C-alpha cells in the first residue's frame, strides 16, 4: 500500500513546492508598487531562482521559497523596490558564488550594498562563536550607517528561519533560539517592530522549552474558553460608553504572548492562576485628544489599578512608541490592560522603523518620521568606531539592547532616554563625548550628587565640566551604557599608549647613550629612512608603535639601539668614543642622562613593585617586564636579584625626582604585647607621625602574648618612614617596629 500512497502524494507535493517557489506568491503583495518596480523585483527573482537552482531546504522545498518568504515579509512592511530585490538576493553572495561586482552590474549600487551588508562572514575564521556574532553584527551596523533597511531584511530573514525551525536538525534549535532571544528579538523591540518582536520571542520559546510551551498553550486555551463571555461583555460596555460620548473608536482584543506569560511566572515566582492580566484591549481613536477623553471614560467605567498607568504619548519610548497604558479592574476581579492610541501611533507601535515606508504609502506628504530609531543606531555606530575588539564591542551592544529605559531631563527641559540603572556619567556621555570626558561633578534636581548616582524617571540632571578633567578608570565600575564604557576605555587605551611611547623614548635614548650616541635621529625628512628601516626591523606598524612596544617591554631597547647604530654607521655616523667610555664607567650610578625619572605621577607604564614597595630615598632598579611596562624594585630586593640573575638585559637605570608629586606605600611589621587598647595606641602613633594606614593584618607572633601587626602606610620618603618607625618604637606595648621586606 505504501507505494500507492507515495504515488498520489508526490504530484501534490511537487505542485505545492512549485506554487511556493513561484513569483505569483510574492506578486500578490506588491500592489503598492508601480509596474516598472514590479518588473525589477521579477528580474531579481529570476536571478535568485537561477542562482539557487538545485538547492533544497530541509523540508524538501526549493531553496528559493526562503528568499520569497523574506521578500513577502518586507512587502508587508511596504519596503521599497531596492529592499525587496535585496531580500530576494540576500543569500546569493553567501551560498551561490555570486560576486558583489556581479550584483552591482546587474542591479545597481544600492541593491549590491544591501546584499553585501546582509552577507555573513563565513570565509573568515574567529576564535569563538560569540566573536563571529560580533563581527557579523559589526558589518551589519556599517551597512546600517548607510541604510536601515539592512536590519529590516535581516529580521525578516530570521523570522522565516524561526517559522521553519522544525525542518532543521534538533541540535541547532537551542543555539539559534537563544541567539534569537538575545540578539534579534531585542533589536526588533528597539526598532519598534513589536509584532515581529513578539513572534520571535514565542517561536524561540517554543523551540527552547517545547514542554513548557505546550503546557502553557493548553492553559491559555482553557482560560480563553472560561473568559470569552467576560471579555465580550467588557468590549461591548466600552464600545457603548465611547459611542455615547461621540468618539469614533476601534476596539481590538489582544492576548498576552506565551513567552511574556512564562517570563512573568518565572521572574515573579507565580503560578499560571496568579497571572491575572492575560487579556488586553487596544482602543484606536482618530486623534490625541480623543485618547485622553477615552482614558477618562474608561476610568469612570471601571476602577483603575493603582500604579499601573503610563503615559507614553507625552513621553514616547526610546524606539518611538506612543500609547496610553492603564490597567482596569474588570468584572469578576479580572484585570484588563487597555492601550489607547491613534491610528498613526498604532502603525508605529506595530511596525516601528518600518512605519517610515508605511507612512510613505498610506499618507502622501504625511508625517513620515525619517529619524525614527536613528538616535540608537548612531549610538551603536559611535561605539563601533571607538571599539576595535569584537568581544568588547559585543559586550557594549548587549548592554544597549536592554529594553527598559529611564527618562530624564536636561536643565533646558530636553528629554533623554537611558537604560535602567544609568548614572550621571552615562547621561554626560549621552549628551556629548566631550561632556563625559570632562565631567567633574553632577547635580540631580538641583542637589550635588556623586557621579556614580543612578538616575530615575523625571530627574533633572546637570553636569559640571572642567577642561583639565579626564575620564577616571573607576567609572568603568558603574557606567551602564555601551557608549560611555567604550569612550572611557578608548581614552584609557590612548593614555596608556601615549605614556608607554614616552617611556619608550626615554629607554631608547638611554640605550643609545650606552652605544655612544648622544641623541637619536630627529623627525627631519633626511632621518625618515633610518626610522622606516628600524620600524621594519622590529615588525612594528609605525615609529610610535615601536616606541610604545619598547615602553611596554615587548621590544628590547638595547637591541633596537644596536640596530640603529648599525644603520647610522652605514650612513657614515659613528658613535662618540668619549661618550661611550663615560657611559660605561657611570652605568652603575644613577647619573646617566638617559635614566627614567620617577616622580610618582599616575602612569600606567611605570609601576612600583608590591614585593618591596620602593619609596624615595631607596636605591632602586627598573625591570622592563614583557608587556607590563617598567616595574621599579628596591635594589637589594630578593625578587629583583633573582630577575637580574635570569634576565639582566631587561634592567634599566631609574632615578628619583627631586620632588615627587605624591606619597608612596611602604610595608611595616610592628610586634606588640597582646593587651587592651594596644591597636589604638599604635594607630595613634602612626597618625601622629603624619602617615596614613592603607591596610592592616594581624597575625600571632612567636610568643603567645605577642602579636605581629602588618601595616601598609603612605609616606613621603625614606626619612618620613624612619620617623614613623621611631615613633612606634617609643610607644608603650611595642616590642619591635621594622620595615617589611620580601623573603630572600
């Protein structure tokens, strides 16, 4: 019997596949285009059909059915002819060996750029899937800089893939569904594509947690049967009240999505029976005044639930969404949410950015909002330009995709939307990068607050700036937006590069003096060839890059200096014998003019070793760690001695400045008799000697009645530390006070 069934089914399946793959399925949706544009779309279809000839999808349908479905979704949004052509061609570059220049020749620059922006980066290899995601999304953003249609086509593509997920291997369901929930659904939400947002969430939920999805589907179906009469009664009462008031209203019933029900149950630890806002109603009116009038009538008809009213008409969401939200206590104790808005607001609510094209079709010369969503897109583009590392970029993007927002005001009354949890520093960077870079203080509602203060809805925020101020690394611990985080990191990276370059210049000058050259070649045109040869020799990108690598210890200053001497000798410039002799005889002293001067200024390229904690007055040496800059040790530090024995060529001459600009940390060990009030007396002696305690640790000493107190103090120099130790030795109950040194 089986062959007979197969014989009957095969012609039917073939006919269904042919119908799905035909242009007629798409053409029926193109009634908003002119005949010439429809012919261009047909041309793109023929090209894509030929390119995908012989390719099949997992369910046995011709592959061309997928591009047609993507183009049909774009047609639902009334996108223009170039977007529809790109939707049909979006997989040709990736899967069919078609080149961008071929598309350019056939369909023009706009279509070729759109398709290229949609193409995945399969030919490049990345370390992780997340990095691959980030790079693909980065490329998509670059295309969006020119055209937001790229993301709309991408979302249509993902929506169809999710609809046909059942035809894919089950092993892919989890990864693709998670990616959809984390990446594509939030993008759809941010762009205001609420219908697509809800569908992507439900489809991902269905394939991620099929059992929970099935259970909730049955529960909602049963609840729908029980509440059908109640919902109809409410709808009739509301319609009658609005008609009596002379308001022309359209009322649409809607149901909470399965994923939003599941998330509410999961987040708030509720049972299904406790979720009492399964149903809602949308009231569509001709104008904004009618919306507020309808709100008043509804509040007279049913009691509003306290704390459940939101006015998104006066203050729209960040993606352009506008509506009045109120939850009313209906009959039988059922809470029903009402969304009240105009036709144009409803269009934006469901189509978001795509409403730009829908407006063009439906309202000639109307209120098309070409800037809808572009503020967020520009923010992402700014981050993209400042962030070169893929994983770091993706971290910023995921933060900015968070849908919750707070709305705050500038002193002039302008509304700013920021992610929930944003601080005054995030606000400063949202205004302008220069405001954030130079922020020193903030006022919220007229009161001075710390920069880490979180902002709340309705706050009026004022930022105080100073030209000499710069971003603080500590800000990274509390900023919320990707824009602020990327800008701070960008500044710190540039600062580190500048400081390591300056250190590299000093180290190279010191190494050149040891080779008998008083000064390195300058920046005159005649010196360029020497520097170019040296840059190529070290494998660096530029002169500054080479000097930074020397400052970070990635290149040996001595090796670079010897190579420069060889290059200069070929030009006829010989080392100075007198200087060479003098440098060799004074190399053991801190007298060399090439020594790195230590003044204690904040410098990411110069660090003071925590093993011996050098302070001004100590004899010190500098160790050029590989990739960590210059680390300063006390000369007789046991750690430094071991490094010198193993890696002597990486040590450089360092010297203290005459007047260091800050205090330094030093470790001391104080042995005391164990008794009441002894710690207070020791702390008082330290404070009396004008030193500050940074850290304290107590350990038992050799005798049972003795304790070792280990302090880290801030002192000016060695003489100051000696004064502190003398004050401690004179203190009652102190048996011994010495400086802490690393074990040999």
